């Protein structure tokens, strides 16, 4: 699991005390990676990756023992997208307009994706599945 600092801090505070099958799976993940701006790893199995994060992710993709999942989108997600390290992108589009916030990508970002599926949830959220070309 690849997490940026903010989400790592949120997950570390929420998941260890959560119960149920999904919570058990989240806390049992072998290795959780977090971008190097995190000062100290406080969650079980967290490794802080500093410096060449895209290089570390490439190494993990080539020699790791399972699939990688990335929750959230921020500087880490942007670095993965910019370096062609995302094989699949699942976007959750919420029917809410706030008028401000972080962009999904920077002005120079380029990623070739193809739509492979969509779902509309009962609450109006549209989930799109995109695959890298």
C-alpha cells in the first residue's frame, strides 16, 4: 500500500482500533510505504521512503510479492502518475461542487489512460476505472 504523509497519519490513527474483516486486512498488510516527509512511522509495517520515491516504487513493482494499492491523491499520487507507475486509476467522482481544492494533476501532467468501466452508486458517486495505455 502506498500512502502519502497525510493519509498515513489518518490511517495510523483510524485502522488499528477499527474492527471487522476489512479493518483486519488493512492492518495486516505486509508493508505500507509512506513518502519521506513523514518524520516517524507510527503504524505497523510502515516503511518511510525518502529521496527517489519513483525509483523505490519501480523496484517494489519489479521485485515485490504482490499488487500495490494507492489510496488518495496528492504529491505522491502525482509523482506516480507523472512517472508512469500507475497501471490502473480508479476515480470516485462525488456529486458535490466546492469551488476550490487540490487539482488531480499539474498543468504539465501527461498520462494516457483508457476507460475500462464505470459504476454509479446509489448515492450518486460515479466510479470510473481507467487503465494505463
